[in-house]
C-alpha cells in the first residue's frame, strides 16, 4: 500500500516537472526556446552583417523604435537609410522600365544567384547604377523583338517553312522598328481575343483531316474553326515576314550583342537592388552611436551558432555580441509548427482567435476534444450524426486524394473540416444514444443513463420532456469545461514562474464547485434564503472563503485595488460564464424540437416511420443540418473563444518571422 | 379576458419580437459584413459570428414559442395564461436588448477588425456578452413556463 502511494507520487511529480521545466528529456515539443541576441557592429560592416543574416533567413530583428527608453540616453535612431531607400526605388523603376522596353517579364525567369559581398550598401548602389548605365538597352531592342516573334511563332505552333514559298511580301525590309513593334502589339491583342494560342493542336488536326469524312457536327465544327485556321495562316504569314525583316536588320548591325546576356544582367541587377532596398528598410529598426550600430534580434536556439558565425564572418570580427534568455513576461515570438492534418480545422479555429503566447501551453489538442463534445450535446442525434460522419469521411478522402483542389471557398472549408466533421459526428451519435434521439425524438431509441451525480443526471432523459434535467446537465458540463481551462491556467502560471498568482485558479475551481454544491444541496436558486440561514457556514466555506483567498493572493501580488477589481470580476464571471453554458440546453432543445416538428408532420409515431414520411423527414434533416448546424457550430465556437479561452489563453502570441532578403 | 386568447398573445409576442430583433441585427451586421467582404474577404469567416449570433435570437424566441405551444392545452386559468404572456414579454425584451448590443458592437467589431485584425479577440467580447443577455432572459422565461 505504502509503496503504491510512493510510486504514484513519484510519477505525478515527474509528470509535473516535465510540464513545468523545459530541459527534461521528455520535454514538451511545443516549447521552442528563443534567444535574444544583442549585437554591436562597426558601421562599415553593418550592411554585410544584415545581408548575410538575410540570406540565411534565421533571425527576426526587434524594432528598437518601439522601446526608446532602453537606449535614448546613449544612442540615436539609425538615420540615413531613407535616402538609400529612395535611391534604390528610383533604380528599381529604371530597371523595370528597361524590362518593359525589352518585353521581359521578370517573374517568368528563375531568380539568379547573386554573390554575397561585404561592401557597404552605398558602394553596391554605385556599382549597380554604373552597370545599368553600361547596358546597351536601346540597341538590344531589336533582339528583344526577334526573340518575341520567335516565342509567338512557338506558342502558335507555326512552322515557318510552311509559309516560305507563299512569302511574297518581302518588300518591307526597310520597315522601321516602330512599325514592327506596333504590328506585334496588334497581333498580340488579336491572339488574346481569339484565344488562338489555345488552338495549335486543334488547327493541326483539322488541317490534317479531310472534311468529307466528318459527320454533321464535325462539319459545323470545322466551319467554325475555319476562322481560326484563316487567322492562323494570316498571322503565320505576317509573323514569318516580320521575322525575316528583323533578322535582316540584325544582319546590318555590326556590333555583336548577346540578348540573353543582357537579360541575365538586368535580372541580377534587379535582384540586387530589391535585396539592398529591403536591407535598407530593415536597418530603420536599428540604433547607432557615431561609429557603431546596435541591434537586437530573436533567433531560435538551434540556429544561434549559425547566426553568430555569420555575424563574425561578415564583420571580420568587428563586433560585440551577447545572448540572453528573454524575460518570462516578454512577448517572445513563437515558432509556428505545422498542425497535424487531422487537427487542421481546429488549428485554424484556434488561430482565428489568436496564437498562444510564448511559453503557454498550446490548447489545440484539448480544444479538439472539448469542441466535438459540446457540439454533440447541442446536436445530439444518432441519424444526423451518422450523416456528419459519412460526409466527413468523403471530404477527408477527397482531400487526401487532392481532388477538388481548385474548388471555391466553401468547398475548401468543407475539405479542411473533413476530419472535424467525423469527430463531431461521432460525438453527436454518442449523445444521440444518451438522449434517445434518432432523427429527432422519434421513439426508436430509449435514453441511456450514464451516471447520476447528486441532482445531476447524465443521460437517461429526453431533453424535450424534462428540460430542467437538461439545464442541470448543461451547467455541470460548463463547470467542468471551465475547470479544465482553469487547470491550464494554473499550469501556465507555473511555467511562467508566477508562483504568487498560481493558487488563484485553484481557489476559483473551489468557488465554482462550491457554488454548484450549494445550489444542488439547498434545492435550487429559489431557496436562496436558506443559504444565509441554515447554510451560512457552508456559504462561508464554499463561496466566501475562496473569494477572500483570491482577493488576498491578487492583493499581495499586484496591489489592493487590483485585488478588489479582480475579485469582483471573478465573482461576476463565475456566475455569467457558467450560466452561459445553459445555451447547451437551449440549443439542444431547439434541435430536438425542430426535428420533432417534421416527425409530427410526417406522422411518425412510436418509432414507426411510415413510407410517406421519408421525404418530409429528408427535407427537415437537410434544413436542420444546414441552419442548426451553423448556429450550433458558432455557439460551440463562442463557448470556447469567450468562456473557455478567457480563463487561460491570451491569444497574443506573435509568429516568428525571420528577415529574408531574397 | 379569455385565458386562451391571452396565452396566444403571449405566444405571438414570444415568436414575433425575437424574429424582428434578429432581422434588425442581421440587417445591420450583414450589410457591414458585405462591405468589409469586398475589401478583406479573408476576414469574413471570422466575422460571420455576428450574423449567426443575431440569427440565434430568433431561435430563442422559437424555443419559447414551441414550449408555449406545447402548454396551450393545459392553460385554462387566467393565472397560467398570464404566465404565458409574461414569459413571451420577457424573451422579447431580452432579445431586443441583445439585438441592440450585437448590432452596435457587431458593426463596430467588423469595421475595427478590417483595420486591425489583431484586435478581434478583445473586441468580440462585446458581441458575445450582448448575446448572453438573451440567454438570461431565455432562462427566466423558461422557468416561468415551467410553472404553468
């Protein structure tokens, strides 16, 4: 006996340690350590340092302007970057104008690899400007035209040799460049409006076939396609002519220009300018003295070594660095982890409210259990639950196979929530058995009693027949749900080492269950006068004492007035949040009543479904599934977002967004 | 007055006025939502909560009306007829006030979220607490019907 207790204590303490401490072997994976780097760099090297870190994308710079009290007596904001940003913007628009002249769409080409220099950004700027000025963009225009004509010919699947003999329009050798360009634009437009580029295969097929073999529809189709073919012939002719003209003009130019090379150069310059501009913008977050620049950055612990190494290399050792653990109360960015796909829908619902702060327990898995339970209580029905399960399975399979990936918004939502539909469907089936509902209170099933705790009966009654029992059940569920939230709050306080505040959730749980006990023991709220007469001792122990304790703990930790305010808040929240769970009863009853309406209309009695009732019940089920499903879903969400999350989940976590220059 | 007439008036009030307040709430929040949807459609799935909570007001009225409907054959005395009437009035007043709360804080929530999405989690409190007002009315109304 003694040994058992000892083992039990050992295991419990170990589990608690695992939850509280982070460095035990079975550490909770949700806890990702962030380090705060404080770096002082000689100003000539700051650009190289930021460039090197930006290439790796491993740190998130902290905006120093947000906390001027930390530095304003010694340092000044890093100025001078505005001018650089403006210069780079000008440069970028010049490069983009060159792209336009040469008809290059930069997004069509892969980003070129650019070397990491250690030069300050001013020198890079000068180099880029010089290089751009040297590029023979005007001269390259004709090559751009040639490559574009080639591309159109390619796109349309035109074979130039087909038109060689028909080409008698070769007199336009002197045609000026502008005319060619104008004509190309015309051709482009026509191709776009007729959708010609989609037809090369079709045209080829029709050209190859004899029309006589075709049936009626085929002939009509062929007639329609005639326009396409005609225009293709026309364009083919024009394009081949243009190509020849351009080639002959190119032949007259002596200097050899490699168009591909110019394009590559332009793309490289464009990438460099964009990167440098981003670096200049990022530097606005730093502060400086006359010769040095100071910045702070978040870095995941695993990447710290690499970050330090990069700073060291980029600055040739001209730096001072210190790393420190963030304060427990600091809002440290959190690394976003991929949700497992079976919890994806719940992850989205949680993130819509806000992410957990750094160091808090991520409630996702508990959320994924309580959400279906609350939904099931309100939507208790074996038949409709089964429909949910089937729909969920179908959506999940479709998503796993990657079908309907291009469907609209609503389809995407349904696909994502596939697994969630399965969970809530099973929950609805479970509570359907407990409350005896099969497409409404049809009498097919009989309610099953699970347990009886004092006046709280779990299952074994039909909600529409005995609403008061349902109300008590709903309140009990609410109390348990809030208690789970308070336990999480307790663990969070421990993890943040707020030992003075940690007892508050425990007292709060005491208060909730104390009031629940009082309510049950003295026969409901209507006998409240007894609470103050015979039950005054009990009232003191179960309600007033925990409230006093909460007041004392908060007052000691945060001051007298905060204590008063918080105690009043606790009292009000205990009442209103628990009462709010009575919507479990209200919506459960409505669900049952709406189904009952269709059962009565269809003439269902004592569990016998006559044949003519089936269509009516089908309509009713669809209505209930859509309207009631949505309302119940939102209410479940609301119970979690407001009543549950407010006890422990701040939703203030900021995702870690490393600075990436490329 | 005739008990059956009084109880029928109670029934009519209990379904009619909650539906009206739900309609007004949906009109106000729904138009705001449509406006924001053109600017930032990614927020719609979160903000739809305002419209659905408005719709729930009508459902509370429906619940009370259903329960009164079930009690109609038992109402023979003036006393129970009065209870039916009063329960209808309670749910009406509760849903009207909840509707006012949701309309005002809901449309402001929608506008505020469009500007700064991170304020959603604190601003949504106003909407859901307004909606809780209807639940309190529902509970009391429900208990009054229980005594018929």
